[in-house]
C-alpha cells in the first residue's frame, strides 16, 4: 500500500489539487483553530501526510516550528515551494523515528484513512510516545466499516481503510489519549458526500 500511495500521489498532483478545491463543508480550518488555541505558539509540531502545501500546512508553519512528512516526492516538491518556513521530510508515518516526548502537537488531515486499519492502534501508540505531557493530536479518521479498498481514485490506483466511530474511539483511548473533541462530520466531495 505504501508504494501505491507514494506513486499515486506523485502521479496525480493536479487532479488532487482540483479535487481538494471542490470539497465543501470541510471543517479542517475550524479544527486547526482549536489546535492553535491549545498548543502554544512556537511549539514543536509535526504534520503527518502534509501533501502539497495546503493552507493548513501554511498556517501551522506560520505559528509553529513545523516538520511536515509525506510519502510523495511530488507533493513535497510543491509543498516546499509554497511553505518555505517548514522542514519537509520524505518519509513514512508508520516507520519514521521521532524523539520521544519531543513534540507539542501532531496534525494529520484525512491521511489515516490510507493506513490499513489494523495498523492504527500501533500508530497512535507511537504518536502518543512522541508527545510531551500536555501535547495534542488533531486528526480525522474515516468512519465506515472498510477493511481495505483498492481501486481507482482520481485516475490512479489507491487504497482506503477505516473503522466505525466506536472502534476509532477505542483505539485512540487505548493508545493513552484523552479525547477532547470527537464528532462525525460529513464533507461534500465531488463524487458525493463522505463521513
């Protein structure tokens, strides 16, 4: 799946940007505002799956000491041009080594639905270990019963996977997190609404 994701996002940068521009009812900027109220300015933050230098990455870089990580070389190339104030790392969020208790925050927008769901518990445990006491995570998880889907998306082979909301909550709390906001939202995607 890693190869599929990296090559897929390398191959569709323009299609991805067009798709992203047509998504409606997306609360990610509202969520980001909440994160910035909780994580002190100047803190150390990592964005997992940063993509092409989205407005969220730009806002994180303006406020924090930001390291942004992505599997796609092309998405990172675009991100470096758009967000010169961040450090960008070509890497895999499932295997990258970050120092224990070194971060004030972790953000990831609609990326964990590309991770095989059976790996989420271990991923959240690793993220918990990266955070300093009082650190925060902002993420969005898929909320359908989807063991693993392979197919064409935006013209390239792609992978998606997710659990129902109750299982997501169990996994996050099981990794040691206390959830401060947990909600199911519907966003308007060009192919139809998604939860």
